[in-house]
C-alpha cells in the first residue's frame, strides 16, 4: 500500500529528465556507429545519474521516523530503477536492430553496472541526507567519465566493452562494481536504524 505514495514522492523530474538526455545521446550513438563507443558510455553515465536520484526523499525528516523498515522503503524506491534500465534496454535493442558490432552481453552488463553504481552511491548518501541525488549523480558521473578522459586510466581500466587495450576487460570491472554496489546498498540499509521509542 505504501509503494504508490513512496514512488510518487520521488524526484521524478530529475530521473526522467536525465533518462531522456541519455536516450538522446544513445540514439545518436545508434545513428552514427562511428561514435557509438563514445556516446553509449555517456548515455550509460547519464542513466547512472538518473538512478542516483531515485532515493531522494524531500520529506525525509518525517519518513525516517515512521515504523516502516528502511530496507522496505529502499526496495520500493528501487522500482524507479526500471526507468533508466528500460531506456538502456531500448537503446541496446535499437543498436542490435541497427546491426552495431558490439558484444551485447558485455554491453548489457555495463548498463546494469552503471545503473546499480548510481543507486549504490545514492544509498550510501541517503544515510547522511534525505536528498543525496545531486551530489551522488555528480560523483557517479565523475567516476564513470574519468577513465575515458584520462589516458593513463583508460589504458588500464575499460568501462565499456571495446577491442584493444592492455588493462582489465570491462566485464571484470563491472562484475566487481556489481558486487561492491550490492554490498554498499546492503550495508547502508542495515546501518540506518529507526530511533527507539521511549
């Protein structure tokens, strides 16, 4: 019964706006195959930023003292991840139909890893503030864009599946990120306790 109100209270303008921007960048990557390996990572980073806004709670001072368990509230808000994940899935399908030469399994793993990373950073931020979206999205975009813009890092760490390079393959990076993100979300939920009633 609480799922509807909890989801309605989310930061939907930010989630949908960033997802729409990601869709635009991804469509450009589908239409211009030469730029796909640049535009898809940008699109995925924007989807991660959208995921970082899913835990924003303007009424956190009231919500945090209700008897509803934190893990349940976080689980309900995780349903909002369907928006960035759906946008990403549409882009993958469009790219496959267009005949883009990408390893689709690894690309899908990168998409899920980006979105879950954004959610995990927001979950950690939610332990300190009711609206971690802005700071979490900025942090996650910086984390995701940095490896592609710094030559020394991009040589050793690849966040998007592409040929060449001597560093860690993107699958290894994203399986590690997925494991760490799940652990971070679990830890952030377990650490937040409701105040004891006198």
